[in-house]
C-alpha cells in the first residue's frame, strides 16, 4: 500500500486549482493525469530573461523585462490587423506592444495609458522600430521581483500555455514532501547530488541544473533496478520443477540444415537452466530470421520428453497462428500433440482444448493472452515461452506463472535487438542469450533510399519484379498515432496498386477479423497474391520466405529498430533481397541519419544502439503503444552513465543493508512507490 506521505502527489489532476474539464483535455494529451505526472513533466528548455531599464536595438532577439509607460493606442480598421500599444521606457525610447486576434478592450484594460507596468517579452526590430509581440508578462512594477530571470519552458499541447502549466507545476511541487534518503551515503556524497525534493524544485527553476537532473534520473533508474532484483529474488525463492529430457524427440527432428553455433549455444544455456530446481528466467534476443523459433521448439520438446507441458504465448493472433503452423511443420512426424488457443476458438473446439490441457493429452499450447484466462488449467505446465516480451510486461508474466502449482521455467524472446543498457533496464531480472549468427541461406539485404517523388519509378520496378515471378511487401506509412489513419493509408495504397496489378494485391492490417487476415495471408503465401500491402502488423509476423522485395513508404517516420525488423521480413531465400525506403522530400537531421545507417549495415545491435540515442527507450521497445512503463526522467545518456551505479546500489541494499526492512530499505520502499514499481514491494520476504 502506498505510503500516506505520497498521497498528496498522487491526487488526480482535477485537485489542482483551476483544472476543470476544459483544461484536463490538453493535460491528458500530455499524459498528465495526476499531480505527480505534472511534477515529473520536466522543462524542455528555458527563457533567459534580461532585466533592463532602457530599450536598445542591441537587445533585439532577446527576452527582456522592463518597466514601460503606455502612451498611445493604435488600432486598424481590419479585424485581422494587430492592435498596438505604444509605450516608453524612462528614457523616452518607444516600443510597440503588439496583440493579434484579441478584442482591443483587453490590452486597453491591461495597459492603461499613463500607468507604468513591468513588461516581459521578446524584443524585435520591425523596420526602424522596436516591438514586443504578445508580452508573456504584464504586471505592476512592484511585482516584477516575482518574475525569474531564467524561466522554464515546457512541452505543451493545444489549449495549454506555458504560464498555465508553470502554475500547475508550482502547485504540484508544493505537494512534494521531504522524503527519507534512499541513496547509499557514500555515493550521494561522491556525486554531490541534492536531496530528492530539492532536486525536483531546482530542475523546474533552472533546466540547466545538471546535478538536479542527474539525481532525479538516478532515482528512476535505481527504482527500476531494485524492482527487477526483487522480482528475480522472488522467482529464485520459488520452487520450480527440474526439467531434463532424454533427447529422443529432438533426435527425431528432420531439419533442413544444422543449427548455427549461436542456436546450439543458446539451447545449451536454456537446457542447463531448466535442469535446475529454481525457475529459469531467460531472455532470447535475435534478429528476425535468426532462428529463435527452433531454439524455442528444442526447449519445448525438452519439456515434453520430461513428461510435462509447454506453452508459447504470442502478442497477436496472426503471429500465434504462424507459430502454431511453424511448430507443427517442424515437429511433423513426432508423437507430440500441439494445440492453439486464441480468442477465435469457440464452442466444442475450445472445450476440447481445455480438456486436453487439463488431462495432459495436449503437450504444447500456442496462443495469445487467452491462455491467461481463469478457465485454462494445465496438468503440468513446466515451460512458458513468451514471444515479443515487451508487449506483455512483468504483471502478465506473473499471471502465466501462477498457472502452475510450481513456477514454470520462463523463456522470453524478442526480435528487437536491444542495447545493453535497455536490456538491464527492462529485463534486468533475466539471464540473456543472443543469437548473433544467421542460419544458412540468409542473403545480405540491399537497401536503397528513394524520394517519394520517384513513386512512379518504384511502381515500375515493382512491376518488373512481379512479372519475373517475385513477390513483395508494401508497408504503409505511420500517418500519425492513430490506427484509423494508418489503416486509411494502407487501404488507399492497396487501391492504387490494384489499378495496376488487379487482384494480385492483398492487404492485411490490425483491424481485420481473423478469417480475413488468414485469407489474405494464404493468398500471399500460396503466391496467388504477388503484393501484400500492410500496416506495421507484419513487424511481428507474416513470414513468407519467397518474398525478396519490401517497399517501406514514409520510411523517415519510422524508428531504426522498426525499419530493421520490417526489412528482416525479406532475405530468407537464395536470391538477392532488396529493401526500398521511400522517404519524404524534406528530411530532418535525425531522419537523414537513420536512413543513412540503414543503407550502411544489417547489424541489428548496432542499429539498436543508434536508435536509442536518436529516439529513446520507449520507441525502441514499443512501450509508448503497449502501456508498458517507460522512463520519464532518465535520458539514454543517463542510462549509460548511471545504470551500473544504480544496479550496484540496489545489490548493496539487498545484500548488505537489510533489504526493505531496515531504515534505508524503508526509504527505498517509498522510492519504489514514487516511481510506481510498487508491484515489486511484496516480493521480498523481509518486505
């Protein structure tokens, strides 16, 4: 239960003065639903305000603060023309205070003629004259001392001003309590960091305060590392079931080629973990096509050989069905019963599957989140494999673990190459295996970047490819953070391509019903359809090895990791594979750097490191869309610098300082609640 001392910070946003339904909407768009969210909404830049007593041309382009006396009003007959208040400094120099789109009564009331006012705003030269457009402050001169020389600037949403948000931040900070110190004293002294509350106040007062920002970033990273250690410690305390198969089923596998060294090494690590009486917690990383499914199958067969059951969990129905068909094909001829359970299974088919799980006649279950449901009971679940782990989260992992009398071994897989810092940040409770070799037959992918202005040329190249017997993916752009708009883009592109290629064009997207997706995929897999138009649903599924061309439209809107995963859908066959990145005409420096790197390398881990630098953790891991908790205060640079000290400090707390039961541990408990890692609190025996 959250400590009472934090309750004022975790109050709903409406508790702040002046927040009603109208203001709550732009705040909600920024993810600011509670006072703590506002307190953690750190400034993105700042205004350096120069306090002056005389207007000079040399200050043009700067934000100034000065006492002025209005001398005249100048209105125009046009409703669109600005209203100007002419004012003078104490030396008689003039400036125009310019207001657009407002009734002239408002600036007249704000700036009465002959009455001195303190005015702040950006001074600009307009021809031979000086002007300040929409001053940010107009106050009685005696209140000028309330305006800081350095003022923070926040990320905003339509309907929200910087001044309004600054007022809400002040209210949120007033609710921030003094908290007991959770950082190890010698580390705190060595870094010279302020206390938590002081750091929070300092960073909002001066966004350039590096020590304050570093302290807050450290706190967030420390909370995450401590939580992961508690999860790991709890899992290690639970009794698992040693699983050691005899190899008979694995020996019966008829593989078209021998496993790579990386696959063999990863399975040996998994096999060693599964033989232990404590539950395995292992992350398997590897690019699309690196052979994670074979490693998972070996682990599942090891489980069945030992007389137990295994489950493979996928994030989407289309990927679950692909895994189901792949496992059945790879295990063809083996005495192994593999079943599927998704939201589509109904009636007698569903009941039969549930009975087979309960009586043990089903050896391996493949499914979506439906396998979490209360009605699903296993006779002896000993291994759970989770694909695309970041789309689930720790809480759902624990739900699956609860399905067994003893905690099952857990293997999670991701096709997203993850930098070391993010691996330790999000998967720190796990051991890690990497597949850093590609199976035989994988060809290097030639990547070219073209302007969207050359779309006709791309379509002609696509026509030649199709006429030569090839197949291709066409991935549609991320129009905005809206499934509807992305869907519209895909449907529009499919329609234009059908005008050229007819019914040889299929489409698949996340809003389609299961049978529709299956029909589209079957048409593409059987080569009746030559072109598959898709939204990014194919990022985590839809594997058709015969397609060796992918066109990614609006590529400058994607992140590197996502582009890399999409590109990995081709390159399975013996022929040269090509990825065409269609970009807009005007590129930002970030987009230009992304696309240049995509042409240079197929190394997913190098790409991931660069993507972290350019875009941040939430984008790489998909947490912005999935709801998984993302870092709010720590930047990639903070992660690189502070992750190891935070891990060491968390270890020290657990191993030397009495866990959560002693004084520093009690403070660390508060830190866990502050950064909403409180699910981990109950996992420590002493907590």
